[in-house]
C-alpha cells in the first residue's frame, strides 16, 4: 500500500532533480548559444515551484481533521493540482512568446554539445515522469499526476529543442532558428496537457461526482450487508487522496432503532475497510415499506 509519505518522498526527489536540470540547461544554453535550451531551463524552474506546491499540498492534506476543518484538509491536494495544471499552461504560453521573439531576432547556430545535455535531460525527465506517475496513480493523487505530466511536458520541450538544434547544425546557414520553431511546436502539446489536467483538478475542488464504476462498487458493498434491503441515493466526492460517501439504505421498517443503527454501522465499516480508500461514510437509514 503506497502511503502519503511515499508521495512526499517522490516530490522531494523531483525537486532535487529539477533544480540540477534547470541550472544545467540555463548554463549550457547561454554558453552554447541555444535560446531554446535557456527557455527550457526557465521552464524547469517552474517545475521546481510546481513540485514544491505538490509537496506542500500532500503534506497539508495528510493532516487529520480539526475544529476548523472537520472534514480534513484533503482539498489542499486538489488545489495543488489546479495550481500545477495552470503553471503548465502558463509555461507553454511563456515559452511560445519567447520562441516567437527569438524567431524574429536572428542569432547564431547553437553549439553541438547542447545536444548531449538535452539527451541527458530527456532521459532523466522521462524516468522522473514514470517514477512520479506510478506513485500518483497508486495514491489517486491529482497533484502528483499533474506534476508527473509536467515532467513529461519538460521532456517534450527538451525533445523539441534537440530536434531543432540538430536541424540547425545539419542545415547550417539559414536554419539557425530551427530550435525556436521546434520549441514553439512543443508548446502546443504542453498547453493541451495543461488544459487536460486542469479539468479533473477543478472537478475535485467543485465536488464533482466520481466515476460511475466507483459508485457501483459502493452500492454493491452496501447491499452485501445483512439487513440492507435496498440502496437508495448515493453521493460520493473525492477530497485529497480519499473518498467521502453519503449513502441511503432501506431496511425493514419494523426492526428496532438499535438494529437499524447496527446495520448502518456495518455498512460504514464495510465501506471504510474496502479497497476504495474511503475516509468517511454518512449512512442514512430509511424504512423499506415507504418505497414499496
């Protein structure tokens, strides 16, 4: 079972690598006359900030409920996902603007060794993407998944810069801005990923309904409890890394209040002990005879 601590560790590793990569790309880009690489390095600094946001969001969301936050702090994780998604969109727009500026201002061809640096960056970023996305999926963490795709976006901009610099070096005079054009194309892909990741993050903040398959599993678990005659309304929302369930069950209207209370507790225990990572359940008990 992957824990929140694992998510925090993954974010810390990502932060360390992003700092090293950002410095390496900016320095190499300046020395090697590749603005695409400099812009890529600037985008990596945004990765550092986004990873810090994810780390903070996970840490806050893991705090237990208190008097001011009786439902816990899970929304911090969803808000971190929104911020990271928006930073991806912002980075795409910034790099696109800077790439256009460089295309309009002729410059010399990049140095060959910028390709070596970019090849290393692409490899490291792809490894980081797989590392973070695995933990993000295991935790069902919107923030970590968004951060993982931020790493993939960085890998795409680096790949675009690699292709563009290679074209500039092979093509020679007249092809000096090829790396800028490549970076501009990559921005469209990054922008798309940012928009794609923003919607589920916003849905969580707005308490949107979960996947119908999850609701079906919740209903199935509740129906297996002895005394549950029928499951009525079932509302489920995701907060942070867990789910909150509000479910109506129908029981025999002639049973005692104590028996109905026991059935409700059995439903709650079954759901909280399931593999669905349910943090809290509110069970409403209603007499079945009113619905027959």
